[in-house]
C-alpha cells in the first residue's frame, strides 16, 4: 500500500472512530423562555467526513478525495399566541485532503414569519443558499452558486371547508462561473391563486393557477413566460398518509421565436406513508423543464423519483435506504462526441444510512451513496460513490 493510500485509510479510520466513540460531555441547554416567553434557541455543531471517488463527476480520469466538513448553526423560534417567527443558519466549512483549491464555505439561511388568525393565514419565508453543490442533474462537479427564494403566501378561510389562497415567489439565481452564469443567471417571478377544499380535518384538495415571468441577466433571448394549472393534495390525508403532491399542465412561451417552447405534463412533491410506528416510506417525484447550459438548448425536461424507507430498528438506531432515478430529455439536436442527436440522460441514485442517537443531544451516523449517469453522449457519463461518517451535537 503506497503512502497516499495509507494516508487515506488512516483518515477514514480516524473519521470512523470520531463517529462511533460516544462523547461524555454533559448536556447543555439554552432556554431563553425564562427571559422572553415563547423564545427557543437550539445551536448545533456537526463534524462530518466524506470519502468521494469522483469529486468532479467526470467520465474518466476521476479524482478521489477525503472532505472534512465542520457544520455549525442554530435554529431559533419565537411563538406568540397562534403566531410564530423563526430563523435558522447553517455553515459548512469544507476542507479537502488533497484538492485544497476546492476548499470553500457553504452558507444556508432561512427566516419565516407565520401569522395565523381565525380566518386569515399569512406566511412569509425566505431561503438563502450559497453552495458548491451543483443544482439539478445536468451540471456536475464543484460549481459555486447563490440562490435566494422569497415566498409570501396568504390564505383566507371562507368557510370551514373552503378557503382561497394567493402566493408569490421570487427566485434569484447567480453562478460564480461566468460561462455558466452568462447562460442561466436569472430572476424568476411567479404569482398564483388557489382554491382549497378540506376533505379531511387536516387535509385539502386544491386547484391552482400560476403565472410566471423569467428574466435572464445576460442571455435575454432566453426570457420566457409560463402558465401552470395544477391540482393537488396537501396535509395529513389519514393518520398514516400525508402529501404535498401536485400535478398539472405547463405552457412555456419564450419571448424569442428562435427558442423552443414547452407544453406538457408536470408534477412534483412527495407522499409519505407510515404503515407502522417504526416505518416511514416516502416517494418524492418531479417532472418539469429545467434551465440548460448544453449547446443551444435553453432547457431540458427532467422526470425523476426517489423512494426512501426508514426503519426504526431499536430505540436509538434507525436505518434508511434510498433508491431513485430519472430521465433528462433535451429539446433540440446537438453535436457532441462526433455525433448529432437529441441528448438523453438517465441517472440513478442508491444509498443506505444508519443513524444512532447516543443521547437526545448527540447523534451519529454513517452513509453510503452511489450516483451514476448514463447518456447517449459518452462524455456526460459518470459514476460517483461516497462514504460518509458524522457526529452532531445539538442542544
């Protein structure tokens, strides 16, 4: 075994010990309710190590590495009557064993104000992410980007059974890589109206129409308007079944006659089923157009789904298995790898993880995941495997 491999194995052994050896520090709690009634603050700190076989998710000459992640953060919640104000922040400090040029810090933040009156509900939420994880299933490797989503929503209860809703979402997307940003940096504005009908005490059937306007920062010839009509289920449909699933029809109308349009089925959301107190089964699905950087294609259509099963084996031990996959279809013929064709990708995800709660404030876990993509263009194929260990301290 050479020196480099020995170093990798040693680092993985240390990481495994870090995950499996319990800490003996006393539990601490930060209870601010004594000073401000209704205020709860929960700080946390997680140490995680990943061994990844194909950091840049390339078809050949892959580079593996060990990534150490230090993840500090907090969650705060202030409840006053039926209303609440919450905020959270998480940083991920990434340090690569060999590929030190990839060292970076991820930032994630969320803030939410929920005002719940007898007949009127107002929810204002903002989500921020600064990360090098690629969005979607087209881009691969390490790609720095910033995304912010602002979503105000309002709902008025006409009767105990019917209510009306208004929703708006502003999504701002920016990439550090100017070649990518020049194509898909954008602002998305979508406003919609919904009718909700309560079919069970905690579950609704809804009908929604959404109008969208997407404006690109540089590639203004990609600007488009879209219309979405959907029906869906939300909430707890039974004591064992809950849903956020919606399905509908989308019309994507580009400003430029030189760009492709889209008219077709879309769906998204998840269904969660609890057959027993110890078992949770979740199916997450999506079909929608996604912005593309491939050739002159403005977008591709992704159809995917992921099934996960979590089983509580012991009081403190749970195991989760995941299996997912999907298909990306592109809209125009492009030339790559010496051939001209409509690009079509298939991708698969499989993984398993185990979580052990040493104490209510101390959790550990290990995980294995395998991601792969096949394509009719060989240069877009890859296989990537990751082994992870983590320990989390949360007050």
